[in-house]
């Protein structure tokens, strides 16, 4: 009994000691555990933050590049192989347009649409090629076009490299193969007169083919070495389309003056700076009574018609004058004067003044 008591007492005491020891150790252990947990949390958070930051940085660095901005530019269009301010073509002739695009971007294409009197009749897609200095060029052709007013418009659909572009419109007149003589009228006469006028021939612009128009056609034929007749056929229109028939001024620094080219049998009024004012057909002296060659000046003017049927005469040496006459052959046929058609006499008389220089020469041989 005493043994059990001692044993029980020892057990209780020991238990109390253990409990006391645990009580003193537990706070430290909990504190260490808490500290360890806090440290782990902090490490995890830091790692997560680092990972997130790394992910964000990586995403920004390796993301898709921004889309390119389309270049701005402009486009122009013109009919090719035509001359003058009134372009034209004949039926069954190919029509070409030429255009430029600035800036040039490789691989771009342009759509060209052709209209006749407002109705679309053809469309072409053209590749833009390099032309240098940042300019691209393109061409489009149709084999023929209907009679009437033809218009062309070019457009470029927007691409990532080049914005949407559209050219201005270009117009030309398409004619049936013409044969025009006195009494004719219509679009072909209108084109003929205005094209001749742009080349400085003295011609009315009425749309009616009259005697004055025939005289202008004769003068044009002379300067283009065509048969010297007073009607306009395909050969005349082809020469006009090629830009032929210009008068070449020999004395551009002489100020206002008259030049008579006896090789071609034409007479031209020249303004300061060598600008051609008007071109007329003339008939100079025949071989037995040739016109004198050289540089002269008008010394006398007589208005109206004299007994020799000379109309509005401008005398430049002795009895030689520039004057109107009822008959002006296409060759040298006068008595030495420079004949011009009566229809042109008043205009020349009003422009030429006393003192105006008159140069008479052969283009082939000089004066």
C-alpha cells in the first residue's frame, strides 16, 4: 500500500514536471512555427510576384509588332500617244492611258475603268512598277473604243502599305475615220479646228467646215508634206495626233515680226519671245518673178482693194507686199508679192504695223 502511494506520487510529480516543461517550450515552438510560416508565405508571394513580373515582361517583349501604317500618296492619269489640248483617237485604234503613283510601293495594283458617253465599256488591272525617285508607273490599254466621248478613271484599293487613291478623270474624243470638206460639221470638225488652232493656224472654231477651215488645212498640209488639198482625211488626223505641223521660228529674238517660209509656202506672225501668233497659207513669186529674199520692214500700208485686186496691202520692199488676193494657189504663182487668202487679209493688215520686220527665206537653204 505504501509502495503504490509512493509510485502514484512519483507519477503525478513527473507528470507535472513534463507538463511544466512542455508549457515552457510550446510558446517558443509556436513562435518558431509562425515565423517559419510567415517566411514561407513571404517567399511564396515574392516568387509569385517575380513570376508575374517576369510573365508580364516576357509578354511585352515577345508580343505582336504593331500593324504598319499605310502610306499616303497621290495618283495621276493621262492618255498616251496623244498631243494637244483636245486629245482624240479614231475607231479601231488602240487607246492607252499612262499613270503615276507616289509613293511607289512594290506589288500594288491599279484598276482603270473606261467609259463611253457615261457608260462603262472596259476595265483593266495594271501592275504598278518602279520609275525612280519614289514614283511608280502603270499602263492600261483597250484595243478600240466606241465613237463618242471617252473617259478613264484609275483607282487603288487601300492596302496595309498604301492608302486608297483615285485619279482625276481624263477625257478624249473617239471619231469615225473622217473625210471632211466644205459643208461638213460635227465633232470631227470641232476637233480638227481646235487642234489646228492650238498649233496657231488661223482657223475659225465653229464646228462647221468652211473656206477658212480649208485654207488652214492647206497650210497644215504644206508644213507636214502632205498633198496640198483643202480637205481633211485620215492622214491629216494622224499627223495631228502625232503632234506634227508646228511652225519653226527662225528669228525668235526679233520681237514682233513676220516670217515667210517659201519652202513650205506659209506665212507666220511672230510675237515677242518667238511665240507664233497665226499661220497662213501663202503664194510667193513664180520662177519668172520671184519674191526677193532677205530681211525687210513694212514701209507703207494701203487699206482696201487696189486696181490689181491686191487687198489690204503691206509693202515691205519696192512694190512687194503682203496682201490678200482672190486666188492663192498652193505653189509659187505671184508676181513677187506674198499672197494670202482674202479672208485672212484684214486680220494680217490689223496686226502688221509700219516698221514691222518681214523675213523672207527658204527653209531648205537659208535667207
